[in-house]
C-alpha cells in the first residue's frame, strides 16, 4: 500500500477526476491530468491498419485512475496484418482494424474467415491475450469469430459506442489529418473503454465486491434525520440501485457500510418497496459508528476476499480518504446524481468482464452455505462425521478443454491459495493440455448445501524423472472445509498419470496473501517452504500415500468434456 | 457577443498536449518545435475543437502552425 498520506490524497484525487473522466470528455482537460501515484505497467502491442495514436494518447488518465500505465507499442500501418514487425513479450496484443480499408473482404463470411485466419496466425506466435477492436463488425461476424475456438481472444464492442454516437462516430473532415475515420469524440470514448474496461478485463483481476454507504449514496437524504419515507429515490439513484442489482446477479457481492442503526436500515428496506435494492441483496452489512476502514476489513473477511478486490462507494470524500489510508479497497465517489456514480462504477478496472462464469452465479449461494458449514463443523463430533454430513462430491476433470476459461480465471483471481502465483491465461492452459492431456486437472466441488463449481486447478509438466507443478490454485470459497489434502493429493496423482515420477517439484512464490497455500505445502511436504520462493520437492510415494476418499464421493473424468 | 481567446490559453494548451515544460512563444513556428509532429498536431486540433466547441475546416488544419495563428483562427470562428 501507499503511505497513509499518499493513499488519502489518491482517494481525493480519484474523486476530483471523476467528472473529467466520466462526464463529457474533453481532450485538453484529460491531457492535463497527471497521476502522482505509482501504477502497474502493462505492455500492449498494437497491430493496426488505421491510426491508433489518437486513442493511445487519451488513455493515460483513464489507466492511471485505475492504477495502470499502458506502454503502447504501435506497429506500422499494415492491411495484411502479418505481425512480423517486432518481437518481445507483451501483456496483450491489440488488433485495431478498420474493415472498410481492407480490400476484397466483401460479405460477412469472407471477412469472418479472414479475421479468424489472422488471429490464428497471431496466436501461433504468442500466448498473450488478443484483444480485437474491429469496426464494422456485424453480429454474424462477431458470433463466427467468437466460436472459432481461439483461446484468450476477446472481441471489444465498438458497435455499441458507434450506435450511441451515431453521426458523431466518424468525422470525414479529420480523417486525412488523423489517419482514422473515427472522430475525436469516438477516440476518447474508445480510449476510456480500453483503459478502464477491456484491457483490465484482459490482463487484470476482477472486482469481487462493492461496499456501499447509504445516505447520499443510494438515495438523496439522511435516514437518521429524514426518516425512511422522506429519503428521496431520484431517477439517478434508482438507476444506480438497478445497476447494483445487475452486478449482484452477475456474482459481485454487495455490502453495506453505514453509520446508521441496523433497525432503521432494516425498516427502510422493508418499507421502501420502490427501491430496486432489497436488504437480501447485501451479503454483508456493517452498521456501526466506528471507522469505515475497519468495517471494510470485516466485510472482506466475511466475504472471504481480499479488501483490494473490493470497491468502496461513499458520497463523502473525507470518508473515502480516511478509508483509503488504511484499506486497499478501490474508492469511488458517490456523486449527487446517481447516474454519474454508475458511470464511475462501470469504469473501475475489474467491474467489466468478458463473460459471466457459472461459478460467478453460484458465489452468493455458496457464501450463505458457508455459515451453515461452520455450524456443522462445530457441532459434528469428528472430521469424518462432519464431511459425511455435508454429502461432499469431488469431481476431477483431466485435460478438459471446455473448462479452460474457468481454469484461467482461477489462475488469475486466486491469491490466497496459490502456490506459485503464476497467472496462466487461456491460451497457455490450452497449450499445456494440447501437449499432454493430464498436464491440467480441474476440481469441482458440490455438497448438499451448494454447488461451488470448479474450485481448483493444478497444472504441471513431466520433467523426467520428476513432475514439475507450476500452478496449484484453490478458490477461497472451497477453503475451510478440511478438503485440501483430499482434493489436492488426488489431483496431483491424476497430474502424474502414467509417468510415475520420482518426485513432484512445486514452484513456490511468496506473495502478500498466499500464506494459506504456503502453510498447506509445508504440512503436505513435511518440509518448510523456502522463504524467498523457489521450489519444494515431495516424494511421489508420499503423495500417493496421502490419497484418500474418506467420507467423500470421488468422480474422475479422464480426458472429459464437462457438461 | 464577443468571445476573447487569450494567447496564453492557447500557449498553455499547446504546451500541455506537447508535454512542454515552458510555454511556446506565440510566433514560434510548428517546424521549430520538435515535439509538434503530425500526430501531436492532430491532438492539438482535437483539443482546441473540444475546448472552444468549434470545428475547423479541413483546409485550415495545415495552416494552424503557430499559437498566434491558432488564436486568430479561433477568434474568427467564435465571432462568426
């Protein structure tokens, strides 16, 4: 984290920047914004056939607001997209295509086939995620390219911006000067979506929860002073609440962090039937007069997430600054018009996702079940009876190509139980499976209380006479059930397959939050994990000896396609 | 209504877009400022149109070569 004073100043600056970033955009005002705070650097290579510079030059403030700096490496104009102009390692590959400039691509079929061919050629060169910004792109072409089975490829939606800007999308007057048909306004809006939504969704981690203040944030007024019937649900606040319901339905947790009496809050949500939000939408409620940074810590603990995967929304910049000085939660200033708050929330890195996974939709129910499991663990007389009472089923999927997106998501999102902290993307995991099916094992967890979905992934490679384990990650939603040894020893056995390695060599990295994984490997291996990362080796025979199906139903799908 | 465009406003805007630490002299030509390349010229034109809510004609773009010329052109647009 930044020093306290810097963190508070950053929260204030973020609030001050919001009108400039999320209301009507002005290039001169954007170019004047300078972020004094540190940021994560992302290298993106741009393959293009029209000018990308008017977009790239507008991205810095949007990226900085999200803690990023993008190093754009822009190639020459090339209508053939041969990708041979430079080499190097990049976090993302961008295709910036004006389809009207491409000759001989009349008709959706030809255009889609050409695009699939070119993306395939790029994929053969790199495993970095590929982000396509092509226009025009009809729904038919989009569907066909999306179904081409190219992993870690994402299609940005320029059509929606083009439709909204209508006649302002292109500007024939400036096309020769700028090198693109897109207008200045279009370039600014694309820059915003690219830096705030598309690129973070491609190379970053998703937001898992939004913690919200009440008064002046979700409605106009003060509950404790005005009473529940007198606080005003303005159209903007109604839109904000509806948007939050939508995020909840996509699997993002909602939490309340409010200086109000709990009884008043409960009465308001009970009586204000005009509110789109109901109390049941909130997975955690902190109603107290204490400081909000502490409340945010409690929310994160209750939701079993890191506080840095959370957004904190409040109408008081002072509260945001105070919270930021002690919490890594991302701050958003709730503005008087709720619609402006929606725009800011939409553009926090990690809110936009390329898709909603089945596991996202299961998350809220799974958290509710966790409370019941804790009670069972306390009441059951033995670990065996506890596991039996849950009716646990573990399903193991060996080399399941159709689970690649979820496994990549686990690799990207898991911080606490992630041994190597390796972030393998879809293309890299698919490549491991193509090399050897058993290189990748996924685990699905169900019990009688909930279906947790795919909650673990193990990736390894035979390195004769041993087996190298490069990724071992378990979702925090599966932790605390005393299942780690059972699921991971079986997964490791499947990973070894017929190779019968002498040892399993685990890659280890020490991060700020992965002590649960390091504690586990220490116990599992019977050896201390190296303090500064490196490797830890475990005899294969020891792993075999750990395998058990005690009180748990085991199902193995070899080279399976999961339904 | 008369709209006044001060030279120092344009100097600030040009310096901002070009990342200059000092304001460019009003009569200093684009060709004498290495940072003022064709890509930055596009940004300057876009920024001016944004800031002053005007639209230059295509034929004017190439002629916007100094702060003084830009300011004069803006004054003409805003007075029209």
